């Protein structure tokens, strides 16, 4: 999982990426290609 300041560019890397809020953090997750996970830090 990458930890980045801005998720906007990472959201566009794959068409299945989703931006999700969990426990006050913002994540990019991808069900089909799991190597695109990221967290905003």
C-alpha cells in the first residue's frame, strides 16, 4: 500500500479504483487488481 499526500492521480491509474473513507482515512482500493491500494497520509 502506498501512502501519499494526494489520491487524485492514483485514482486514475486503473478503471476499477474506488476512493473510500474508512475511520477518518481516505483509501483507494481496487477489487480486481489489488496492487493499486493507497492511503492518504
